[in-house]
C-alpha cells in the first residue's frame, strides 16, 4: 500500500490536490485504518489552527528584528 506524505494529506484535506492524488487517497482510505487516523488528526489540527486569533508582532519587535538583521 502506498505511503502518503503529510503534504499530500494536507492537499487532500484542503481539496487542493490533483484528481489523481485524491483518487489514490480515497482508494487507500477504504482499507488503511492508519491513514484514516492520520487524516483525522490532521483535520482536527487544521480546525484548531483556524480557531487561533493571530496578531501582528509589535512595532518594537519588528524594529528589533530589522536592527538585528542589519548587523548580519
């Protein structure tokens, strides 16, 4: 049975993979319980990440980073 990379599974979950990839994953899901579990965990992780409220870094932080980058 084919092993899928995490990137392939993420593409599948976002419905962004090729039709061939989608078909291969859907076929494998019929028999591969480990794959089902991996997809379930990834799906839950995506839902949790989407719930996070992201904020921009402070202007002070940005200035410090840029100042540090100038020294390199």
